């Protein structure tokens, strides 16, 4: 029988590799999701604030509520 080099690999190394990389991938996905959610919320808040400022800028002051002349 010829001499063969046999590479024996047990399942523990595969389990150890999967046990490390799967939780790491889940953690990275959770952090990325939280960052995206935070950016969406802050963009929504800044858009609402800009809308409020625009409406306040375009509205008439309380003392200057003059009516235009009638076109009769």
C-alpha cells in the first residue's frame, strides 16, 4: 500500500469557525441596521423642522393682517 498523506479534519473546527463568524455577522448586521434607522429618524426630524420653519417664515405676523382691497 502506497504512502498517502491523509488530512483528517474533525467537526469541532468547523463548529468553532461557524460559532465565531455567525454571531459576528449578526452583530454587524444589527449595528448597521441601527445606524440606518437612526439616520432615517434624524432626516425625518430635520425635514419636519425645516417645514415648520418655512411655514413660520411664510405666515403673516399677527399685527399685519391687512385685507387687500376688493375688486368690485
